[in-house]
């Protein structure tokens, strides 16, 4: 089949060239349209269900809303796990599907089940799907701020005070309060940005939502003999528009409309509740009506000043770069319509990270390509031959992008990294094919003595291409087979490395197709005239000259190379255990995310003070490193943000490194920020925006390692979690262990005495209505003011509900018309209750967060050690009741899962490589000789890792897997040449064997060194890069660089020595037998 492809390509040369012109055009189009992001979407394949029940405690939300939803959704097909969290006033259910489940298919299945589950929920509560966005969906954050403007040119705003550049007048600062800015965002900016293509949701955060507030005086209600419920009904009945169809007059039809929506405070004040002796009783007679802020669970702070803003979530599968470009264009379009001086200021923009990451990889890709081409030119010293081989790189990369676009693989550091790793190897097939065709054409021309005819050149080109078609195919197969372990990875590791495996496979496949079709065609056209031998002059001559004494001495002193190889192996074996370990090298996102957590029960006012204080410290103490500090308290109004009020998320935007103080590193800066902002009772966690969002939505664990204690009783599992926190503090390597005090939130419980209430004829619901409305405050209606909507809230005046004694005196109406104090029918007490209730598959859990100093101990080793200690201290001591259990979570799970897969997949891949070798050589001896270089190549990678100080990680193992695919290629070429020589020549002495081996080595030293050099030098730009993404790619490339250096030495020295020794042994045995 391969030979037919080669013949067909050469006999239909015009079609082949036209085909590749189309491929190049399609590839260029694909490059421009392939979605670009910093990293692959490594978040879980999940659907979020959000349920809102304002004012309700976490326990109420869990028992009556989230638990019914959870047990209903657990039965969905292809679901891995269902996690839920119940908070004050709302709850979230995260349904985690298998990785290969289509995202929108999963959403449809959940939506179908929600329709059934809705009837199980309390009246007025509805569960809805979260936005169709992933953990990487939060691509753009911004604030809406007061700025400066010129009164004569009010449509242009300025950040700093000064004079107007147009007329020199002093700029004026706009004076909009947080409520006005929030309304501007909610009813204008948010919806305009939501209309942008690719935007899934725009969520508000910070500021104050405008609310009409009716603060009722109960003594006035009593004096006017009206009930609170009467006033609620009156307000509701006074806030509506109606339609009455049409009527005709004078031949004209008029639409009849009754206008009655509330528009102002005065409208509410003048609502009639009832009448006494013909005198109307207005709302203003029994309460004070004002506008004020609605109850809130989130706030935003910028360097010590409270602001309002929003976050944009991108739709699943869209291109973040394009979406952000559209968002910025929309903001520019909106700005003239904003109030004078108001500005939209971004403080987190994913494009910066994407540009830094892609720029690092693009520069490395271009440099790798240029270096590879120069290497080819230096070795071949033939312009057209070098040109033909060099075409493999751009055309192969474009072919890879075509496939990437078609199957939906984004361009990111991993997918581009796969292409970079493949660059040096891609040209190998081109080198082999072009060199052999060149050799055959030069030999044929030299033999004939005159230029070859067109048919002769065609036949010679076909023959030369057919000779090396098998090695080209073998190279492709070994690459694909070697990456079986990467394709076998699942979970987070799989989602991270599959793009790399795909793009390397696409690139290598494209290079192989080019080698079998385009290169023979171009060789026919361009390799003309008198062609000198490829071994004449230049680098080839010096290589042969330098290699000859080495190989001659080695085959005469075989024990020395073997002993040297054994010593290298022993060094590697000794070094390997001393290499530190981690799951993945952390990607430097550029920005930091500082996440202090306060103890349960802290008020929003106290948390706000802590956030402002810390933000001001960060900005003031680190002016050289920090560009901007914006802190978020609680949550943005989106289902993808489950943060409680006591959790802060401060984005620290860093300046360019050139502005940093001398000697300052990222690690040192993190430690100094944590130390400078240390406050008693506040647990600091330092992470990064994307990393945190993925961890929060995946496992709920914000640290690399976490412990989950499962059981029925929340208080019991929290008690065990706190004990585990104490145990972890004493384990070496543990950093800042912290157990969630999920049951330590202060509650004020009002328990109704049913018997006492019955004596007064009062029902439980009547008392609960007073509790909800008079104490908690209830939104009873919503105004319609054009495009804007604002709630109307009823509540007792503050002085009647701000202390225990005042609450006891709250009046409850009875059927007789009398009103009795609340204390007569209920007991009031302060207790501790749940701050949040988290469950996994409907079973509650408490979490313990702990970071690990991985310079001292790896994650897996730490978990194994800590697990053993915890089992002895808790499980073995009988402190874990029946039905309770402890589980580890976080990045540790991904690392363990990856190791389980690699332990099986890597040996399978190696076995398949050996099987392919045997299929090539058809004998065990040659297979063993070629395979002998694999251990040496791996040790080279280990040594380079140790020298450069990189840690063993899944990324490094992927680098070793890439090495396995290329380490044997040169040995195959060399051993194939030796086998061919020995088949053509009958040896009569040991010296004959040695001379034949030396001849074979000299014959293949140039292509072996050339292919190794192209691969190694192509990775040098990655090894010396320092931009975003390099922290992942450098450890991954190290095994290939180090391994190919030792593999090349092994292939050129050890492989010939072992081959020679086996041949000599066979020869001596044959002599003895004869």
C-alpha cells in the first residue's frame, strides 16, 4: 500500500502539488480560527444547579432544597459523583459527568430531571441550571468607578485629576454612589455585555442594590388597629398595571391600559391600608418609607475603597481571545453612553495570560524551526535538498492545525508544546527520505556519467523512496505507540496532556504523509544536475574523521564502553530517588489570588474591614511588584462562585519583573505578602485565579491536599476534622492545616411553643410570618421603572429588632384582635449551627485544608504518611462511628490516578515498541541490541533533570514517554545498515566482523548525529525560555534532551559494540562447531 502511495504521488505530481497548496491555505485559515487559551480546560465535566431561597439557613436549604435535588440527580446516566453545598440563602449542586460525555447532552439530561424534581421543592423555590461555562469561564473582571471629566466634554472620562486637554479647564470628579453605580451595571452595562457573542453570563458583584424599605412601627399598627399583613396586601395591590383590551372613538381604536406601578417613595407612602371613621390610613402613618441597600452577600474593594463591578463568563467551547476582544469593543461602544466621568476599568483580563503563554511557545516554535532548518543546511550543504526537508516543518504544523480545528483542540501551551516536541523528530522522516533519494540519484548519475532522463529520474526517485518507506512508517508507529500511556491518562492529567499527545501525533502523522507524497514529488523536480555524494566534505567529513578512531578503539576494547554504560546506569539509579516529586509544575499565571478565610460568624462588616486593611497593606508595602489589588468578599451573583461571606478573594495584579526589587522572586513575594497581611483568626491561602476556580469547582479543596470526613452528624464530623487539623500540624511538610468550622456559625433560634400558641389561638404559621417579615424583612413586591426593577421590603424599625429584649417584645396578632409579645409563645436563644453543609453523593462531609512543602516531601508520600498517623490516632482508637469514613482529596487524587494509569500503560507501550522492533528485524538479537539503548537514554533524562533541579511530575513522565518514541529510531537505522552489510559480506575472521561494524557505523554516523541534533537543538529554545508556560515545558523537554544525548552516544558506541560482540560470539561458536 505504501509503495502504491509513493508511485501514485510521483505519477500524479500536479495533483499532489495542488493538494498541498489547498492544505497550506486550509492550515493558515485554521491557525487564525483555532480557539486560543492559556491552558486546556482541565476542570471537571460538570453541570451546576443553583437554587435560591433568600433568608433561609444552610440547614433549611440543605434539608428542603438541596438534599431532594441531590438524590434526584444522582440517578442520571454516566454521572461520576454529585457534590452539593448549602449556604445561607442559596445552594449549589455540582453534577460531575464522565469526561467523554458531551457538555450540552449532560445539561439536557439535568434539565429533564429538574422538571421532575421541582415538585419536591418548597413553594416559591426553583432550581435552575448554572451558566453554560466551565471552570475556566471567568475570563474578564472589571470595576465601574467614578472618574474625572470636563464639563464641556462630558462624554470623555479620565482616570486622574488634571486639566482638560481640549480647553485646559479643570476636570471634575463624578459623584455617583455605590447604589447608583450598581444600578447602572445591573440595568445597562450587564445586559449590553451579555449580548456579546460568546458570553454566557455577566454577573454583578459589589455595590448596593437599590431597595424601597418600609420600616414599620408596630405601636402605630396597634394604634390604627391594622395588622402587618394588611399593609403587605395593600402594597401588593397598589403595584400593578392592567390591560382592558381596546375601545373605539371617532373611528380610532385605543388600547386601554391601567397604570399603577410604584415609581417613587411617595407612591408607597400614599398607599391606603384601610380607613378609620372615614379617615384613610396610609403606609406613611404606620411606617417610614425610604430607599436603601438590599441585603447582600458580596462586596468588592479596590486598594481600600469599596467599588462595584462585574465578571464575564465565556460560553463553553468558545475562543477566549475573540470573546474578550468583542467585550472590549462593546465597552468602548458603551462608554459614551455612561454618566459623565464613569469608567469601566478591567482588573483581570485573561488575554494577558494567553498572550504571554502563547508568545513564549510561539517564539520557541519559530526558533526551533529556524534552528532545525539551519542544522539541516549545515549537514546537507545542498540548497534544494535542505529546502525540501525544511518544508516538512511548516506544512506538517499547518496540517496539525487543520486537524486541531476539526476535532476541537484549542491552541494552548500543551497543544503547542506537543508540536514543539515533535519539531525535531518531524524532519527525521524527511531527512531519511530526501537523503536516500539524493543518494540514489547521485549514484545513478555517477554510474551513467551523463544527466538522467526524465523517466530514469522518475524510476530512481521511486526506487529510493520505496527503500526507506518502512523506516518512515516505523518512526510514525513508534511515536503513536509511545504515546499510548498519555492517551491512557484520565481525569485532570488526561485533560491536561491529551492535547499535547494529539498535536504531536498529528504533526508526526502529517510529516510521515509529507515524506511519502510531497518529498518524493519535490525531489523529482528539484534534485537535478550533477549531485555530489552526501558524504563528501563539510560536517560529514569531520564527523567520519572524528568517529573512526572512537569506533575502532571501542570494538577492540568492548569492556570499557559496557562498563561505562553500567556506571552511568548506577549513577542514574542512585540519583533517581533523590529527585523531588510533585503532581505538576505550577503554571505561572502572572497574577496572584490571595484567599484569607475568617472564622464562621464573622459579620460582613468585620470581613470588609479585614479585606480593606489587607488590600491597602499589599498595595502600600509592595509598590515595586504590585500594580493593582482588588478584593472580593463573598460571592459574585453567579452559580460558578460558591464563596461564603467569610472567604476573601483578592486578585493581586503584578508588574513586569523589570520593576521588581533586586533579588525578589515570586516565591519570596508570596511569603512576604502572607507575612505582612497576617491577622489573628484569619487563615491565609495564596493561589492563582484559574487554579483556584478549577479546584473550587472540582473537589472543593483549594489546597493541593485536603481531607474529607464523611458522616451523618455535622457536629461530629467537624469535631473529627478539628482533631485531624491538630494531627497534621505535627507532621513534617504540612503547611497551614485548617479545618472548616462548618458548625460554628452563631444562630439566634426562635422556637415556638405550640401549646402556648394554641392557648392564644395562634398558629405556628402566623408566628413564622412575623419572624420572616418583621424581623428578617421580606421583599413583598417589585417596582417596574422602565427597564429597571427594584424590590420593596417590609420590616420592623431597627431599634425593635437589634437586641434580644427588643425581639421578645415583638407583637404577634391573635384571632381576637389582641396582640401579644413574641416571648409569650416562643423561646429565644443563641446557639451554634452550620455555616455551610457540604455533601458528596448526599452524605455530609467536613473538610480539612493543608498545603504541603514539596521541597521536603511529595504529595503522595505525605498523604501516605499522614494517613497512617491519622488511622492510628482516630480509626484505631474507635473515634470514627459506624457509617463514618475519612477520604483524601485535592491534587493528590489526580496524582494517584495518573500513577495508576502510567504504571500499567508505560510497560505496555515499551512492550509494543519492542514488538515493533522485532517486526522490523525478524530476529531477537537485533531487537535486543536496539533496545539496549533505552535504559541509557532514560538515565540521560534522569541526570539532566537532577542537574537542572526539576522535580519528577506527570509532565516529566510525559517527557520520558516522548523520549521512548525517538530513542530507538537511530539505533534501528544503524542496526538495519549493519544487518544489510553482513548479508552482503561473508566474514572469515573476527577482524572482518570488526571492520564491517566500523564501516556500518561510518555509513550511518551522519544521519544519526543529524537527526539527534535536529531534535535536541529544536528543544533548546524551550530549555532556555523564561516566559509564561516555560515552567511546564522545560521539565517536560528535559528528559528528551538529556535522553537523546546519552542515546546518541549509546547508539554510536554501545550498540555497535554489543552488535560486534554478538557477531564475534556467533562466529567463534560456528568455528568450534565446524
